């Protein structure tokens, strides 16, 4: 299975800068033999603009969230069928910032994942422990419950592990931290989903940058990276893509 590198632009990117960024990424991919799968997830406002530009580029289009209902009186929300109509293929769900800033519960994330799959999208569901949970030795319990609560029966998407305690803290997760938790997540997926859990892709999403990607991506069970800030410039994103080649 080829590695996957997903760029989560978060709330960044006006039209001109977004066009320039995907153009630079596409140009860089053209110089990489057998590149990994690459997905960019711009803000909602850029999806319709970028969808036709990305066709045939080797870059897939993702979104950063969707509502759990296909339509309805939900001011300010965007549904999975709306995303699919634009050509979106992937959608990030349950990101730690959504859970923190919008109070999203595992049940909500589960419903959104079901809606995404029903619309033909591939959900990328994020799980991860915070600092208090890690300090109390409850990190595995927290993630086990998140997996159980956030992934619906018949889940056919991707899991992204975010050590929330390490993001922006200046205390990065060690290779051993990552290896231990990725192994645990794989075991949980197999325990909860049986044979299907053996092949679900698991991304690592803890402030991945060009400097550490080469050491993180080869870790067992790491199937790619969910990249935040480093995805906002081609010169910081493409080295991560290159580090994922032939792994």
C-alpha cells in the first residue's frame, strides 16, 4: 500500500494563494517518481475553485468537516452530498480542534462518518489523547473509547492519530511514543473490526514537518501523515511527500 500524505489547510487560503499552492504542489509531484497518494483539504470556500484544477493532477481533494444530515435547517453547515457533488473524495472528521472548539462528541463524529460513507466519501477520523489523559496513564483507554465511539459499524475509512498533548507544545512525541500508540491502535482496530481492521490505513498527525517526516513515516503501522502547518507551503509540504516515497 502506498503511503498517503494529507494536507489540512485549516482556516487558511484565499483564492489566489490556493491556486498557486496547488500548482506548486502539482509541479513538485511531477518530479517525484512513483509519488505517494496526496490529498489537500482546503477551506470550504476553495473547494469549487480547486476541484477542476486538481483533475488529472494526481492530487485528490478533501474537505475539513461535514454535517451528519444530508440536508436540512442547519445554518452554516455543509453536507457530505454537497461535498461529493463538488468532486471531494475525502473528509477529515473529529479533528482535535473540532472536538475542542465545537464540543464534538464521539457520537457526532460517528454520525458524520456514516454520512460521509453514504455519500461516497472516504472519512479520515481523528483520535488522540490530551495531556491530562497521558499524564494519568489513561491514554490507551481514551483512544480505545474514541475508536469505539467514533467509527461506525462497517467503517471503510482512514484513522488519523493525533497526540494532542504534543501538538504545538514544543514537546514532540518520540518515535517510541508513536510506535507504541500506532501498535495499540492497530490492535484495537482488529479487536473491534476483525479482519477489516488489519488493513485500515492509520495516519500520524502530530505536527509533522519536513525535518521529522523521514523518521516517522517508516514506523510500523504508519500509513502516511496528516500534515497541518507544513502543508501551507509547497517548499515545506513536498519534502514530506518525498519522504513517503517507496515506504
